[in-house]
C-alpha cells in the first residue's frame, strides 16, 4: 500500500511540474524562459526528422533562432495540419507560437493572430515527369492533397475551373501519406505548397516535376495566440531583426539556396518597420 | 442511523439528484469555460462547404465499413475457428498462425501494412487497377474484418471446446451419431457460450473502424477531424462524433441484450416481458429450426442402412481419396506460401533493419533535448512504459469503479455504470483526442506532454474495461460467502478486502494480463497525437527512407508480436493453473 501511495504522489508531482499557468503569453514566456513552439514533423523541408533522427527544417531553425534571441529554451511540440490552429487557440495556449508552413488567411486570423509574413510560397501541382504537358491535363486526373489544409479546397476549386465538374481530390493524413499516394500511383498528381512538393520530390530525384502555374499565393505567418499584442510585437521585431542582420538569408540558403537540396529562389522581402 | 437512511431508495435518488445538481452548478456557474460554443457550424453552409453533410457522409462510410467488415469477420472467424479444431495438423497450424498473428499485432500496424506495403508486392499494372477500385476503403474494410475475424475464431473455438467431456460421452453412449451430437448437444451449448462475446466483438469492430481515418478513408473520425481543422470548432466536432459513436454502440448493445435474453434458460413461469419481445423477434428463426427438424427426421438413417453396399463403398473410397488429394493440395499451397515468405525474407534489406533497430527500440534516448519526453525516449520502450503506467493506473480505477458497479447502493452504482458505458461506447482514438485536445486543457486546466496525455487517456479508457472484469470477478463469488461474512460481523469494506477481492483478483489475473496486452497494442493509437511510440517511430523512419516499407512494417509487427505473444502465453499458463480441466474436441 505504501509503495502505491508513494507512486501516486510521484505521479502527481510529475503532473504538477508540467502544469502551465494562465496569463498573457509574453509575461509567461519571460518568466519561465521556455518557448513552446508547435512544429510539423512531416513537412520537408520546413520541419521533418532527418537521417540522424533529429528534428530539423527551416521552421525549426527559425523557431530556434527566435528562442535564442529572446534568451529562452525552445520546447518543440508536434502539430499537424489539424491541430496547428487549435493549439494556439486554447486558453492558456498549448504552444506559444506555431511555425508549421501555415498560410496566413483571413479566416484563420479570425481565430488566432499571425506574425508578419516570414516565408513566401504558392500552391502548385507535382506529377510524374512527362505525364502533364499542359495544365488542362490535370482536370481529369485523380489528385491527392492533405486533410485540414486549404490546399485541398483550392485544388478542388481549380480543377472545377479547368472544366471538371466533379473533381476527384483525396485528402490524405499528412505530407507522407500524400506523397506515398503519388509514388505508388494511387493518384496521378498531388498539390500543396510548392516548397513541400520540392522537398518530397527531392527524395527520389528525377522522377517527379512541378507542373502548371502557382494556383494561389501562400504567405506563411507564425501562428500566435489571439489578442496578445505584447507577444505579437516581440515575435515581429525578432523576425525583422533576424532578417536585418542576414541570419534569415543564411537559414534560407541552408534550406532553399541554389546549392541546397530544395532550390527555391527568394523573391520577396520581409516587411520592415523603421 | 445514517447507514439505514442510505439504504432507502428515495434517499439514494435524492443524493443522485443532488450530485447531478452540483455538477451542473459547477460547470454552469463556477467553472470558467473560456470557449464559446457555436453549434450552427453543422447546419449552415460555410466557406469550405456544409459541415453537417460532411459528418453525415462520415457516418454513412462508418456504417458501410462496419457492416462489410463484420460479415467478413464472421466468415473468417467461423472458418478459422473450426479449422483450429481440425485433427489434420497443417490446417490446425495454419489457423493457429492466422489467429495468433493477427491477435497479437495492433490493427493500426496491420492497416499500414495493407495500405503502404502490400501494393508493392504486385506488378505495376495490377497495382494501378487496385488503386482504381477505391483501394483505401477496401483496405480498411478487409483489414478490420481480418483483425476481428481472428478474435472471433478464438471465441468460436473456445465455445465449442467448452462442452464438458461427460456430456459428449453421454451423447455417444446413448447412440447419437456425431452429426446428431453436434446438432443436439454441442451447438446449442456452444452458442450460449459463443454469442455474448461474439456480440461484443461486433461492437469492438464498429469502434475499430475509426482507425480507417489514418489511411485516408473519409469515415466519421476523419470527418470530425476535417470539421475541426476547417472550422476550428474542436468541442462541437468531438461532441457530435462522440454522440454518434455512443448511439451506434448503444444500439448494437441493445440488440445484443435482446439476443442474450433469448439465449437465457428460464423456467416457464418466470419469463420476463423482454424475453417475450425477444421470442417474437426470433420467431422466424425458431420456425425455420422446427421445420428443419422434420427435414432431418425425413433423412434419418436406420441402423441397418449403415451396412455398406459396394456402390456406397466405392463412393466412400472416392470421397476419401478426394479428401487426401485436397489435403495434399493444401499442404502444397502452404509450402508454396512458406517458400514465398522465406524468399521475401531472404531478399529483405537487412541493413536497413539493422541500422534502424535501435531507433525503433528507444528512438533517440538519451540524446534528445531536455524538453522532449524523457530525453527523447520513444519506440518500443515508450510503448511498454505507456502500457505499464496506464494499466497500473487503470487497475486502481477499475477496482474502485468495479466495486461501485456491484454495490447495491444507487449513489455508487449509477455513476459507475455511466462511466463504464460511456467510455466503452467510444473508440479509444476519440478518447485520446478528447483528453489531449479538450478535457485536460479546458476542464482540468493542465497542459501536459502528448505522452502523458495519451497515458492518462488510456488509463481512463482501460479503467472502464478493468471495472467490468472486476465486476465479473466479484459476481462469480458465491453469495453464501458474502452472507457468511455479514453474519460474522464484517463490514462491507472488510468483506471486500478480506474475502471477495483476494479470490476475485486471483481469478481475474489472466484477464488482467490480457488487458495489458491490449493496452500495449493500443499504445499504437498514441500515434495520432504524435507521441513517438513504436508505430510513430516506424512511420517516421518509413517517411525518411520511403522505399523499404515492407522491411520496416514487418520489423515493427514482429516486435509487437513477440511481446504480445509471450505475454499471452503467460496468461494462458496462468489460466490453466487456475482451471486445469479442459478437453479438446476434434472435428
């Protein structure tokens, strides 16, 4: 019986230790010196698990840099396309910021806040080399996308525009399952943000290519808790600082530079406030 | 004084009412929800389409998968259950392999295997044909069917073997032939034994279909996820899905209850009204059975017909030869399958398995960040840890709730009953999501790592199942013992502690080990919230390497299998120790 009691007490202590306190995010982060960041672990090259089982990627580097500049420890929390909004939406938020290749949309902004845009992307299609000569070919293909993203909604609308009244778009559970579907032939094309497509296409070089034009703009923002302007400002200033002293370019080149695995030229600039 | 009042029904009802009132008062006035509900999302057309239609679509798919897979499971279960009783060893071995293999690996891994690895076993043209035929849907349906079929096979075998030897001897010595014994003695008794657990397998099967969401089938759980990720209405989406699952479970349980009522042996003068209803519902079957008796009677054989004419002898010999040929063919087929498996194993890329084996066992422990769970512990180790912690916790819950469930006092019995039925009616995947994304944050206001959230969810989930086992154990103790204890002046708690629980727990031991195995397999569901347990680790490795799904999923299946199988052997040995009398009926 005593052993049981001790175990129960220990369990309670463990639980109590990880209890977070409610309150404005900025104060909490500054007092605990821990930033909890929601990151994807399936989105190559934004957040994924590499050969050494380390969690790396552009978003991971950005989060690490932000934490470093604020003098905090970074605690990484897995989010996926379904949970990335709800995790900052709760009170207290489950994570303090979400960097999960998330497009800044007005609909999403109703629920949570966003930082300034820290990455510029657009949605494209990926298909086997040579199968798509013209964007019109896509109309009657079976297309895969991801559940819980706007890509699936955009794709359905785009295929309808191309003239297919009843497009077949399947929503897979995450990037891996989606790419698997393309690779094994379940679908003839997949669609989401072009950098992710590039990241997965690089896994089997020479087999797949991006086709068609960008069908939408996807400016990425860091998801933040709603109505917490002190915290939002801190994040925005930090992003601008990262850009200003060239660290941003360094991180960008590491993942998307001409010599990297996923070359993707930087076309826009981060918004700067003097 | 106080005690005597508590025995009165109206006091108990009043207390229950007060309890409900307190809970309602707490959540309505004191508790700060910090969440505004908006149920309208299900009835209005939003930016991303009509969410209500999406849910309805999901319910439809769930029902379809459930029905198809139940039919497949019943067929598989019957065939393999009977095959397990065969005296022809290869058939017995084959059936045993099927049952043990599928019972001792998690359904999620099986689904991943069918969905991600199996297609690569076919040449490209066939593969594309398969994918044209709604592959994911059939994958989930057949996968669930095969999984549940293994459990049903075991139930059917156990049911037929449960017939006491004496009854068979009596039947044979009174001159019944084997078909007659089967019809008149074995099957009626076996059905009573088989149907109740078979029914709960149907229920489990319905809940298991929720795993189809992981391979992209748009069933109820998938629709729920879609709704909350498009509208960010977590509570609403969860609640609706939970209610639908509860309604489905309750209707299946209701049907089972009526069937069980029909199977009970009741004296004629004590027939309950429900039994009458059941009798009416089963009238067509009864009628058919009675008419069949005439048919059998018509085709009966008198003893002198049993002498064999030359023509008959020829037929008999032909039949025997045919069986022999069939047996030979079967052995040849098995040998071919074995050969294929061995060749496949031989061609495995063992280097990949070797390189990732340590990762599968412990993930990146101890090199992980200090903010990760236990320095990056994951893989098999965290699965076992999760199962052990949650079973230890749920044992305590189960003990308390199980005792409450058997109590005569409504104040204890009804809340316990509600807890058990509520949890058992909902798929584990939904319980985990509830805990991780809603209950722990909004109700308990704690924020824990995904590992702990999954462990807590599993603790409460298995608590309900263990409570049922405890109840069964307590109710099996002869009532005389309780009366004797009362007569010698022991209080309720003393009776429980000193007399009932020690005996009940001993009987329950095999069931508890079984529960641990189930928990170990179900840790794979923590995959859904990103805990790096064995399944998620395998998924991550497969995600990285991409071209060796066979190797990775087979390794993981073997890991799960080895642990579950040896524990189940242990459970079986315990069971044998506690009840040594079993016999083997052969067919």
